[in-house]
């Protein structure tokens, strides 16, 4: 059976793509625009013709039954409408951006595979560029809110912001070990640390900031680069608010833009005006190639494992004599000092 060019192109349009979401736009609205653009593009291509209707009629002259073929009027575009509707394009997203944020967004289009879920479970680092503004604070912590506080910022300089960013990053790194449930003092913890970043499995855990760096500072504006997982838009704004509190001034987020998800960057994304069926298919092939070459689907750390389970995951025999400092450390208080000691068999014999 002859198939139209639109049908052949529709069969190729499935997979994971990278798009650029503009700011001040809800994700649902972004999906609607994408679906309408694809439906309009497919309807402009040569689509299948109307089906043929087969009727058996009797010839008035000879009285014999004859087969008559004609166009089925109920299957025409005039009767049914356009061949492709926006609902024909199933779009899903991971790590969805909220309305205020812009930047890189990973979506799947007509994809029945579990590739999108595997990317999400791999917990790739997300990189954000956030522009903050000193001197003002709003009820929504961003530039779209109502100003509720104003303060001076003449005492703020670049070195102070860099110092505060280092303090915030160190506090998040300390909480990273606690939420991962793995002792960094065990051999298994050391082996896992050598493999890469410690990334918790649970997506419901609080956000973890792995990097916080000041890019530019020109009062009252400053640009922050943040590497984070398990984040939401409000968490990013709260970090900017925390910077202002530590600097003893007011701050708000002027803009939030996601630039990276693992190895994928904004250079691999398509803006709304560039989205066509052909460019999407090319983008899908590019993204799948990058995923195959990178470790985007790999997980570095599994959460809440005991030392025995950790060593089993590493393919080694568990060491029965290994001491977990988190469980065996206890404190003995004397009049002049407090020192930690570790329980041992000698202590119990005494």
C-alpha cells in the first residue's frame, strides 16, 4: 500500500529531544505550542488521500449487478478536518522547568521506550545560571513579585560574595553524605567516591548543591553558576535569598536559566522558531548519540546501603573487621575535656 510522505515522516518522529523553553511560560503552554507547530507542519505535507468506497449497484438496462468505486466523502479533509491533530503528538518531560525559568528541557516525543525514565534515574547534574539583584526583595523571591523590602548594598563586593558561595557549597556537601546514607570513612565509601559524584537515588530528598560559583559581579547585579540535583525553582531562589541574608542585604532572582543537563547543553537544543519535523528528527539522533557516548544513564551511588551491601555492589567480599565510625563512635565526658573513643572487644572484656 502506498504511504504518503507525511506518514513516513511521522514514523521517524519518536525519541528524546532537547528544546529551549522560554521564560515566563508554563510548561503546559509550551507543550501546546509544540504540538500545534508539529500538527500544522504535517498537515502542509502531502497526506493520504481519501479512502475509496465500494458500492454494488444494479444496472438499470441489463439488470446485472456491477461494482462501482468512488471517493468516500466521509473520509475527506472537508468532513474530518486536518489529518494530524495536536493530540497525535505525545510529549513528556523530565526535570520540568517552572514558568519563571528558561533554558534546556529534555522531552520525549511519541516515545514508548524507557529512555526518558532511565535518564531521570541516572540523576545527571543540572547547571543553572542565575542572575541576582542586590538591594531589593519580593514576595515571590524573583523580579516578577511585589517589593517587600529594600536595603543598602554598598558594603558588598566580589570577594564577599565568593566567600559566601564557598560557605553555602560546603554546607551542602556536608549534608550530601548524610542524605546518601554512606560513610565516607569506610573502604567502600572511598571506592565509591573514586568513581565520581555521590548522587542520591531518591528524587524526593532535599536539593544538593555540588557547585556554587560567582561568574560576574557589577552592582547591583551578580551572576551565579550552580550545579544541583533534586532542585525546584523555589530552591534556586532561596539560595539567592540566602546569599543576601549572609551579606546582610536583600536579594532577588532576576532570571533563572538552565544551561546543562549532564553532557547536554543549550547548544544541543532547539528554540520554538526552529522546531520542525525535520529538525526534531535530527535533534533526536544527535541526543541519542550523545547519550550512548556518555555515562548519562549511570548512577554513581546507591542510597541507604550498609557496608556489606556497598562492597557487594563493588564486586568485593565484605570485610567483617571493618569499623563504621558512624555506629561505633561514642563520647566519654571528663571534667576537663571530651574525647571520642571507639568500642572494641578489649573494652567489653574490661
